[in-house]
């Protein structure tokens, strides 16, 4: 059975802060490192990532990062 490429259309708004967070995640930063850089609590960072995962129906953070890369939301 051939593997088909599925294109996800993002139908909700992603804040600029969420984009920054996900760029840092894609670059390999931890939630704690991101919280230090942005001046937010680690829990807040984790909550924003979880919200994005739920909105996009992503199984894990890697799946989320790949989805956002495919949609050209992060580079």
C-alpha cells in the first residue's frame, strides 16, 4: 500500500509567541531553556505546546514541529 502525503490545513490562528516557541523547540531547546529566554514559566511553555498539539491533533512534539514545518509556519 503506497504512502500518501497528507497536507494539513491549519484553521486557527497561531500567535507570534507560539511561533517563536516552536522555532526554539525545532532548534532543540527544552521547555526550561525556552522559558528562560522568553521570561515565561516553564509550565506556561508546556501549556502552549500542549494546546498546539491538541489543536493540530499531533501525537507528540516531534509530530507538531514537523506539521508546522510542512505548513511553513516555522523554518
